[in-house]
């Protein structure tokens, strides 16, 4: 069952939650990844994590994402 929230309640919730955004620059790929963290719950997400692709072998690694997670 999906609960529908009133617009007034949704606006009140948005005002209370201000996420923390921490950018990480991935030099090898010249890309930016961000960690978005909810300061109340400590939950977070990595947005646009960089994948390292070796075109010669076709292998993909996620060392950039792993480095962000380890912080």
C-alpha cells in the first residue's frame, strides 16, 4: 500500500532535512563523484561513482568508489 503525503507535510519534511554533499574529484577520469549524506540517519549514497575501464583488456574496476567508501 502506498501512502500519499500531503503537499504541506512534504514541504515541512523538506525544510527539516538538509543533506550534506561532499564532492570527490577523480583525476584519472576527470570526473566528479559526490557523497550525499542524511545528517539525521547517517545514511548516504555515492552519486556518479567513477569506474576505471581498461580498454585493452575490457576489465572494469571500481577503485575510485572503493576509495570514497573507505573514507
